[in-house]
C-alpha cells in the first residue's frame, strides 16, 4: 500500500478542485479501479448551537423543587428564622458584597433600612440587588457568599 501513495495523481486532485470551484458544488468523489478520491470545498458543520440550550433549561427544572431546600433551612434555625427571614425571590447565586474583595452590604448586628440593598443575586448573568423588605437589625446571615440559592430559600434574618 505504501507504494500506491506516491502514485496519487495530484493533477487529478487539482482538476477536481477546479471543477468544484467552477460548478459551485461542495464536494465531488471519483472512483477508478481501487483508487477513490473525494474532494470537499466546505466542511460539514458538526457543532450547532443546540447543546448549550439544555443548560439554560436546567435551572427552571431545578427550581421545581424549592420545598426540599426550604425544609432543612427551617429545621436549622427553628420557627423564629422563618418568621423574620428574607427569602430568595429567584434562583441564582447570592453575593454578600458588590464586588469580590469589597466590604459586604451587611453584617450580623447591623441595622438596615427598608429598601437598603442587603445582597445581590446573579441570575442569567444579571446582577439583581435584593432590598431589605423592612427596617430592623440583622441577626443572622444564612447564606454563604457566592452560594447557589433556590427560590424561597431563607437568606437573612432581620428582627
């Protein structure tokens, strides 16, 4: 077989390529005896934009089970957390400061005003400022910085 490689007619390949160019065909294949030559002008597209789509559809599927994370959170802190807890209004990633390395929006023991930003939830590459629903004192922060959160999950307790 190694002897046949030098015998490939490069002029034939060039002629086939010119035929593709002149006729606007995308590929041509010629078979003669035990030699088969296929020339293609454009590669067939293999990657499509479909594979990323399931990742965008996965968060709503995960959001269908908000009751499961809410049960352990309520059990950890008792009924007092559930009564005064600020819950996540959406699924996303919670950030306690406006930028990495920056001072947090709030700390345990801090007094907040109604409407004051207490954290950010990133959802679909959008940073959503979460305001305090009422004035009061922050007694607990139930979420870690850069942690994923579910809809309805308790985040912060304001008394």
